[in-house]
């Protein structure tokens, strides 16, 4: 059974950094494309970053240059390094596997993602 568990969220000031982790079980990370999406209050879910089995990475324009997705295949763990955080980055962040590209960056629903975790809250204070 595929399970994903996010951690690493918290409260950070504008310009700060956080690293989110997603421990995956029941699934080998490097077999499929995986990713992170977020949901802010009153806003649609947004695909943030994705990584393909070959290591190619993709980002939403809103986070490009600030966020980095990576994975540790030995630990079967997905990461999201978030730098230069802004108040508009405040959201609950979820890891998802597998994800369908490029649909993942247009819509987050059962056609674009398979399974996701419980989420971790990121709050950026100004």
C-alpha cells in the first residue's frame, strides 16, 4: 500500500528557508514522476514542483529559482527545499505520487495525481 508522510513545515519569516521531506513506502520513488503541490486558503490547489524518474525537474513559475525538488533513492524520500520564502507561499504542502506531467501543473485532481500525504503547514510571516 502506497503511503506518503510529509514533515518539515513550520513558521518562518519572509526571506527564510524550509526543507520539506516526504517519506514514501509501498512505492519506489524513482519508478514514477512525483511532486509537491500546495493549497492555500481560498485558492485552488497548485502544482509546485515535480521530478521525473530520470531526475529532470519542473517548477511552477511562482516558485522557479526559489524552490528545489530532489529525492534520495536510498531513503525513498522526496524533498522540497524552499528558499526566499514569501507570504504568498503560505499553504499546506503535500507530496504526491505518481503525478501526470504536464497536467500536474494545470490541475490537481485524480487525473493528475495518484496518492498524496496528509500535508504539512508552511506559514510565512511578514
